[in-house]
């Protein structure tokens, strides 16, 4: 007897969602954010544009969710687990920060991540709601890792007790973001190491 079981709509939806993620990320990388459209994403993904609008209100929302998914896949591939990445605590604060900032440099200059990151940054400037979601879901969880590591360093006496970890972390990530965003000079591991040395020189106990 022929199998008359209805198709699994959940699996079909997941395949479509995955195709839309891939299409959004690839189109932004190939043509840029301004030229990426819902119609183009739908055509690349092999779905109707009404499917996209049923799940997302805009191309920015599609890209944000696709980028979050990309990060989750990278975390799983790296064995980061459900709680994501952590900044190591080897007892050597400078070495730990240099390790994570070098990894940040690698991600920022990787074409797979650079194009969608720039697109979301630009879109967030003119879309407050998207910016808030970008910060909440992507940026703030990463920044909290610095806060936790700096607080551990405070407890160990490696950083002055009175510093605000939220300001301190900006001394570390701010210069990288500035150089990457404006393309003023190349973003390198050597630059990341220098940022750590300069920042910690101002944070050391007095």
C-alpha cells in the first residue's frame, strides 16, 4: 500500500528557513546590503517572497536572524556548548585577552562574517529597533564575557578594584571596532596585542 502520510510541514519549514538564511548571507556578501532585496533572497532560496514576509518584517530582520544562526553554528563546531564561548582564565590576564582579541580580528576580517556584520551595523544606525535587537542578541552577550573576566582579574588583584569593567572592556573592543569600521589601517593580531598592552597599562594596580 502506498504511503499516504502527510508531508512533515515542520521539516519543510526548517529547510525553507535554512535556505533563506543561506541566501541572505550569500547575497549580502556578493552584492552588498543595499542591493540585497527580499525578492532576491526569495529567488535564491527557492521560496515565495510571501514566505519570507510571513516570518520576518524586513530584510534586516532576516539577516540578523541568519547571522545569529551562523554564530550558533560556529559555536557548536568549536565545541562551545549551549552557553557559548568563554574568555579563558589562565591566570595571565594579558595572554587571555590577546587570545580573544586575536580571534575577534580573525572573525572581523573573515568575508563570511565581515559582510553581514557591516550590513547589520549600517542598518542599525538608521533603525533603532534593529540596533537594540542587534545589541541584545549579539553584542551584549559577548561583552558580558569581558565583564566577567575583568571582574575575576579584580578579585585576583590584577586590575584595580575601583575600575568599571564596562568602561574597561570598551578600551579593548572599541579600538578594534573603530579601525575595522572606518578601515583606517589594517586590522591585525599585532594591533590586537598592542591594544591589550596599552589598555592594561592604564588598568594595572597603583
